[in-house]
C-alpha cells in the first residue's frame, strides 16, 4: 500500500511538471510568432 501511494505521488508530480513544461513551450512559441509578425509588419 505504501509503495502505491509513493508511486501515485511521483506520477502526479511528473504530470504537473509536464504541464508546466508544455505551457512554457507554448508561451515561447507564441512570443516567437509575435516577433515574426512584428518584423513582417516593420518590413512593409
């Protein structure tokens, strides 16, 4: 029973870390897209 609780806690912590990583990657991609858009607008 104790091992099951430890494994569940470990899985939950990994899931939370993965969500934060994906969210951060999404923000990075979004900011890169905004930079490209701004550069394209400046070139017009």
